[in-house]
C-alpha cells in the first residue's frame, strides 16, 4: 500500500487513522472500504484528484481517495463577479487563525489553507493602494454594481435568468508582471538588493529555533537575489483593474512563516507566523506604491479619469508614513491564498521534507503531492503549478509501481 498525502497537517493525522481502517473491511457511507488498497490518496483537492485520476488509469490497481469533504457552493464561490469577495467573508475552513503578526500591527488572519505542515511557509504578500476616479468614467463601469441599486438588481436578474451580464465578468484578467528594476529608483533597487544579500536583515522568529531551516532559507535567498536582479523575473504582479485599484502582490517574497502546534488553544491546533514581513519585502511594497502613485500622477491616459489617491494618501510621503498608513488601514496582507512550501522538496540538511521523488525523507511509502512541496513559491498564482506538480508526481508514482 502506498499513501499519498495531499491534504495537509490534518491529512497527516487522518493517515494514522486510515492505517487502522485498512486492517479490516468496513462500511462507510453505504460503501465498503476494503481491507487494503494499492494507493490511498488523502485529500481530494487540486493535486490529489489529478494524482488519483492518473493512477486509476490502470484497472488492475485499487485506489481510495479520502477527502475531508468541504464543499462551498455559495454564490461567492460560483459567480465570477462575486468570487473576489470570497477570501474576505470570514469563511473558516480549518479554524486556523494566525498568531498576531507583529509587523502588521498584530493583525490576526484566518488562514485559508489545507495543505501546509511546518516551516518554510510562504505566500504572496499583498499591498492594496487605491485611487478614487472622479471623472470621465463611462456608465456602467466596474463600480456601478456597488453604487447603483437599480443597475445591480437588473444585473442580478439577468444573471439569475440567463447566466449572462456583469456578474459573469471576473474582477481582473489582466496583470503586469514587473521585474524589480522596472519599478524602482536606482537607490531603492540598490537598497533592496543589499537587504537580500544580508541574511541578518530578515529577523525571522524561527531563526532561533531551527538553524537547519535557516540553511535552506539562506540558499533560497541566493536564488531570490538572482531573480530580483534579473530583467526576466517579475518581482511584483500588478493587476490592471478598472476602478482605481493600485494593488500589487509580491512574487519573490523573502518573508517566511511557520505552522506550529498551539497547545494553549482549545479549538485550534495550528498557529502560523506568516506576515512578519521581512525588511526586503517591505521595501519592495513601498517601491511598488511609489511607482503606481507616479503612474496615476503622470499617465495622460489615467489623467482623464481625475484620479485622487485614497490610500496610502498623499499626506504619506516618507517610507515610514506610507507603511503606517497602509498597515493601519489593513492594506498590507500576508496572503493571496497561495500557501506553499511547508513540506519542501529540499535535502534534509537544508530543512527539506521530501526528496526529488516526492517521498517523505526516511519513509519509503509515503509521498506528498501538493503546493507544500514547492521549496520556493512560484512567481505566479499557484494553481497551474500545482497541476503540473501533480501530473509529474503521477508519472513518478506510476514508474515506481512498474
Ligand atoms: C480563496 C482562494 C482563491 C484562490 N484563487 C486562485 C486563483 O485565482 N488562481 C490560482 O492559481 N490559485 C488560486 N488559489 C490557490 C489554489 O487554489 C491552490 O494553490 C491549490 O488549489 C492548492 O492545491 P493543493 O492540491 O495543494 O491543495 P487543495 O486543493 O487545497 O487540496 C487539499 C485537499 O485536502 C483535503 N483535506 C485536508 N485535510 C484533510 C483530511 N484530514 N482528510 C481528508 N482530506 C483532507 C481538503 O479538503 C482539500 O480538498 C486560491 C485559493 C483560495 C483558497
């Protein structure tokens, strides 16, 4: 029997239960669970189902998918226009709340994740500057759904009746991916590259606890520094949305978190410290704000819309003032719902969890296949990469079975 773990820490806990279950045939939900299987996939998510699909191509092999089973079919997940609200609705899949994030004014966030296990926790931190567009906007425009109740009602009726209209339009499907040099002054660029070169500049909490993980982190910093210096690698993603947003996400984050057991908590057993933003990430955020501010101030195309800066606001001119304005308004967030990296494919000496064959170090028949095996978060949204990892994993697993 081979176990494939794509369901996170809780998946790991279920793994042990499952070993018991497989000792004897038993009935669950009207179906019989057999005594043993060739493959057991724990977690039927993005990667788990790809692996299960590929492994089940061989009719001679038996396979069990064990899925926690959370299904959310609310309008906020099903309707393109509404989906951007989803992460902010307070839906709590796993009852996992972050520890207070020191550098974000002790913000506590719901952690939207199912697939993370330990150290090396990474996500794409987000900055959300914004502008009010005061003139020249066509009507309807992207804000009309919110500002005009009559228009909103007719758009909703159209969606309910025909599944057409404004509610089928996603919030954004265009983005600029900008290398560091393209949005920084010479001085800011040099300062960021210096900060990345110096491991001491990022005082992560876990440096005290896990020196072995620090070795891996140092290796990552060297790679990230190369990426940040390259004209071919994007340091930020700047989504191009109509309506005055100046959001950007960090594609090459230096910040790291940890998922740990929290024995003091009665209803949650996981704690995370992502969001204790590293100084280099903070500098990238601030450079992005300055660049987008400059774009709104100087672009003739944008000038026709009369943009007025809302956040951080023109009163904030120094780095410190801009950072304080954004953080105190909750406009720097540690996550873009792309949690990755906590069971990283790295050598044990670097704090890694699985090898190149995706087997957990030291365990022959347990593999991990999900976003957690990526040692460095990819410089893009995670889903397509997860699909690629799962396809590759299926090939590896099939080859082992031959
Ligand atoms: C709100 C939100 C919006 C996103 N938007 C985008 C986007 O626009 N573009 C993009 O590229 N990416 C997006 N992502 C990220 C992307 O969805 C994830 O990176 C990807 O789905 C992760 O795949 P995975 O296989 O690692 O984990 P998952 O798909 O999360 O699969 C893990 C599975 O394990 C199951 N599980 C957990 N514990 C157990 C257990 N104990 N027993 C059994 N089953 C268990 C879970 O129920 C889940 O089905 C978004 C994520 C979120 C949360």
